[in-house]
């Protein structure tokens, strides 16, 4: 079976955009900054972003939250499974939530509410890609890497049916008989 993947954002475009994002974040002079990467899809983005933040003069700590969304139901926590939660104390801290794609917004809405309830001083969101036309929850990102066309994308941490996370670029799957809509109802 052959799957055709066309490049949407190449390695150079991604790395220069991440440097810009890191500088914008550094300009806000966050305090006791805790970066929370939402697994799994954000793992490569978060790794590159924190190093760019270091180069921009920041010293963030890092945490991980593994969330999995499923179903196409209504907005709410019933659609989100917590597979791993943040362990650090978030009380009084500036939090930067990092995710690969802001699509329906359910995942980040859930994560932001949870960290806010736990006493975070502020919770900001950085999403590498934004698909605003798919939004279901009332949420937007404070920082966006790229506006994403309404296509199923893979690579740079993002998967389709567990495959393609390893690609160093972001591409989209050219629809064919084999691909269908696989993976679109489940995301992490
Ligand atoms: P949400 O719909 O905003 O809650 O996004 C849920 C998660 O689904 C995202 O963080 C991604 O991990 C995943 N996801 C959404 N769209 C895509 C896509 O086009 N490719 C791969 N994963 C996706
Ligand atoms: Mg994700």
C-alpha cells in the first residue's frame, strides 16, 4: 500500500517560525515559567520550542500531560482521557501549554481549565497549527505557528493511525482508497 504525503511546511519554515514564536514568548517576560507539552503529538514541537526559548533567554521548566480525545461528541471532559497528568505544583505559575494542532479545541480547553483550577497564575496556549474552521470549544491560541488548511496532516510529531510521527516536515495525506478518514476521530 502506498500513501502519498505532500509537504505543507518544510524543516526550514518550521524552525524559523519556532524561533519567532520563542522571541514573542520571551517578550512577555513570564515568571516561574512551566511549559506543559500535551502528548503525544507535541513532542517534537515542544523539544524544538524549549530549545528556541533557551536561545531567546528563557529558562522554562518542563512538564507533560498525556491526553487522548475520542468521539465526535459535544464539548466537555467526557471526550478526554487523562493518561498522564502534570506532577509539578502549578500554583502561582505562568504556564505555557504546547500542542501540535488546535482543531475542535476540546483538548486544550480541557487542559487549560484543569491547570487554572489547580491555581496557575496564567495559562497561555501555543499551537503549532491552527484549524479555526473546525473549532467546537470556545478557545483560541495565544501563539500560532501556522494557519493550517482543513486537511489531515502528519509528521513532525503528528500521526495518522500511529504512523508518520517521525517525518521531519509537516505534510498532508493525499486522500486515496487506503487512507480514508482514519485517525480523524481520535487524536493525541
Ligand atoms: P482538538 O480537536 O483540538 O481537541 O485536537 C485533538 C488532537 O487531535 C490534536 O492535538 C492532535 O493531536 C489531533 N489532531 C487533530 N487534527 C489532526 C491532524 O490533522 N493530524 C493529526 N492529528 C490531528
Ligand atoms: Mg495533540
